[in-house]
C-alpha cells in the first residue's frame, strides 16, 4: 500500500492511486533531491528537456496548483495532494495542463510521482496532438492498458456526459469497498439488502439462504486461515452454481445468500440447491491437505407486496434454514405458509410462557417415590405444571419443547426450584415433611456458572440441608460436548451434599464406565422398560440387565411408571425396591401431596422427620468422587 502522509482522507488517495495507475500514468520517479530517476516512455517522448533522466523535475513541469506551492521546499510537501501541473511538451508552443497526484512510494526512499490526464481532456485527441501512440502506454509504462480508458472516455463523450470520469471511478471504487465483502469479494449484506429491496419493489424474487455446517469446527480446530479458505471455497462454489442466474452475497460469518429473479417451481429450486450443496461439499485444498464443509439451505420466495421487503424475505428463508438444520442438515427446505404459521404459534407460545413465568403460573407438582414393600415415602419428584388462566392445567408435553427452543428452560427450572423448595419448607411446617425433593436439571443448568453454589444459597435462605435435594440428570447430558464440565458440576453438587440420580436410564447410551466415573447415588429405569414388564419377556430381560448393572455398582434403583402389582413384583425380584408411578401416586399439587403423606403416615410423620434430620452433610454419591 502506498503511504500518503499529510492527507486528510487516506482512502481517497488509495482509490485515486489505483485509478491513476489505470489511467494515463505519465510516470515519473524522482530521487529525494527532485531529479528524475526514471520516466515512462510516454512522458519521455512527450516532454522537454531531452534527455529527461537526470533533469530536475521543475525543469519538466510547473506546479500550478496548489497555488502557494514553494518549489524550494521540494516535491515531498505535495504528497497526497491533488496537483495541476503544466508540462512543457516537445514541439508544442502551448504547454499542456495535466492533473495528477504525488504519492510516496517506498522505492529506496525516493518519492514517486504519478500524473494523469483528467477526463475533461479527450485522451485520444491529446495523444494525437502530442504525437504519441497508444502503444506508448501499457505495461512498459507501469500502467494498465490505455485502451479501456479511451473506449470509456469516448463512450462518455458520445453520451454527452460531462461527468468527471475520475470522480466516477473513484466513487465506483469506494462503493466497491463499502458494498463488498473483503474476504470473498462477494457483495456484502448492505449491497444485498439494497439490491433485494430494489427488485422486490418490481419483481418476484427467490432467496436461498445458506449456512455452513462444519464451519465452527474448522475455525476452532484448524484456525482462522482455514476458516477463511472454507469461506472463499463456498463463495466460489456459489458463483459457480448460481452465478448465471443469481446475485450471490455474503451475509457475514458463514452465511451466504443467493438471489434469483422470479418465483421458481419447488422441484427446480431443490435441484439447484442440491447442486449447490454438492459443490460446496467438494473437498478444497488448504495448507497441503484437503478439507470439506457441508451446507444447509433455506429458501423463500416473495412477490412485490406492500409489506414485503428484504428483511422479511430473508427472515422467511432463515426460518426454513433453521428448520432444515434442526431436522436434517445438509439439505434444502422451502419456506411454506405452514412453516410461517408454526413460527407464529411458536412466537405466541414463547411470549405466553414468558408472561406465565412473570405471573408465577408455573408450579411444581409433586410425585411420590416410595418403597413398595414398606410403603415408606423416600422422596417426591418436582414436575412442572402450568396453571394456565385460559387453557387450564398444562403438562410439560404442552410447553417444554417451546420453552427449550425459546431458551426459557433455565428460567422455568429456576421457578421450579423456588416452588419445590417452598413446598419442602411448607411440608415441614405442616408436619408432613417430604424427606427429599427431586429436581430435574438440564445441560443448561449444569453448565451454568455457580450452579451448585446458587442451589446451596437457595437452600440456606430456607434453612434447608442439601441432603433434602436430589438432582435428576438425563443420560444424554454426558454425550454433550461439555461432558467434562458437566461431570465437574456433578462432582461439586455431591460435594455440597446433594444426591444425583441418572434419569431415564436405558434410553441414552451411558456406558458402564461413565456410571462408575460419576458420583451417582441412584438410577431411574425409564418407563419404556418398566411399564408392563410382567407381560413382556423382552422388556423384562432389558430391565433385568439395567437393574443388574446399577446394583453391581451399588446404586439405588427407582423403577418409573410400572402399571400394576405384577410389574412391581418383577422389579422387587430383581432387587429394586423403589418406585415412582401412577400405580402408587400421580403428580399432585403441593397441598394434595401433604394430605397424601398425612394419610400414608397416619398423621404422624415423626419417623420420617428423624430419617432426614440426621442425614449426613455428605451424601451417598460422594463415594465415587
Ligand atoms: P421425567 O423426569 O422422566 O418425569 C417423569 C414423568 O413420567 C412425568 O411426566 C410423570 O408424570 C410421568 N409418570 C410418572 N409415573 C407415570 C406412570 O405411571 N404412567 C405414566 N404414563 N407417566 C408417569 P411429566 O410430568 O409429564 O414430565 C415429563 C418430562 O418433562 C419429565 O420426564 C422431565 O423430563 C420433564 N420435566 C418435568 N418437569 C420438569 C422441570 O421442572 N424441569 C425440567 N427441565 N424438565 C421437567
Ligand atoms: Ca425426572
Ligand atoms: Ca424419567
């Protein structure tokens, strides 16, 4: 890059330089004292004195502007300024005025000057008048071919346009910089939005919104240079596949957009998108190896309508993209009215959940966990219920997936903890103490900073001991990429005195090894293996192996959802003593849960109270940590 000290607008200079180099670069190289060291052949032919080399620059030209230029201070004081200079042309009584710019090139410390014709002078006339030839300009002169300039000038003159070509080109170049993504050279978001809004005002359009599938991995594992290579590869795959019919742009990050004119039949769009994805999946070279990325595509079309604009059509394509990434990466999906309707209802529902959280409509229902033989109550699981003002009582199946997608699970679980711990306190006051409450924790909870600390704090605030709480985690959390962090969180929970249960045991793929490595105190056999075991030998075999694995590791087993006494009997034979199922009790509102305890313990819960009051600060699970 050229340095141009003393300029107010460095960009303008850079741009001007590029343009000057492409125009008529009467090209002078000066030494610091202002003697001509070298000159392009065009200038050498044009000016006096002859020979040009070695002549003082001010013998060759006279600076007209800036007017107050003091030649004794040298050319260096002009760096970056726009100049008008007069040259004394050979065999020409009238001297010619040339507009130019002096730029410092790092050329062994010598200033380097470019001079260029202004477009208001007809270049062809100028060349002819001065006895030059077009072939005098060109690479030999350190410049690009002059022919395009001449053609352009002639066109402009023909059009009668009096615009300054230099200005025009400077503007083009500046616009290019502002509207193009520097890495890929594709139009950027700004240019895309402008273009989309413009064609949407007259024409139907179709937008393909593309997002890379393994980009983050490449960036994280191989570094940004590899990421950049993936983006460039994607850009060229887009241009190659869509270039003929579409404007291709980079939205930012690993997101690209192709804009097609008109509305296309679905089959053609799918074929086009499939070709695009296949092209992107082609290996590309990087640093001596071959890498691959995948891509998913969301597609939306729109006709010009009052409420349609660039933001909206991109949002529609983005919805389809989100959906396809969720369902089957590496494919394309077209946004449909059904998808838009589903999105609407998702938005309404998540807004309603937010409102419900504010209004404290989410409460913990409590489902007893019992020892089948003695009837002893060992604990209660807190299960979220939504007391919806219009829709009545809702269960997790009605809202949990939306809460999860809307990122509201943690807030909801926070509400659950509050509600469940309050119930615990109340149960003590009522004289029907719940020995232990089980709380469901998600990956989000376990990876949240200070999860166990904040739980302890919530317990302390209520004067409760951590041994009164068991945390249920589902098997699948250990397949999350944050498995180590999760294991650490589990360890710090047991250190605080909480017990840990592995929920839905059998549905995930926890290995015996991960069971050993975790500070667990219990596993809960999923209902899928427990309900109806008595009538299904295959299920029984599965259940037996699960219970066997857990008891070998000295873990308590809770069977979920057994349907009758026969099921219970089978589990008892396997050595499982604890149950949580509708067969014993359904999840209940807390007052009903207190009444249930009261009925079971004959109004006296003294023995229960003794059981947990003496619970040691460090619970069972500690042994494995
Ligand atoms: P889960 O943790 O496995 O909870 C047990 C589910 O089995 C509960 O469903 C419970 O009502 C149901 N259940 C228990 N015994 C029987 C039975 O004998 N028959 C049948 N058919 N079902 C039985 P629920 O309350 O609908 O909860 C479903 C799932 O939603 C839970 O499965 C849990 O994964 C999640 N969930 C519930 N509450 C919360 C919460 O507060 N936070 C989080 N993060 N998840 C929760
Ligand atoms: Ca659970
Ligand atoms: Ca479960």
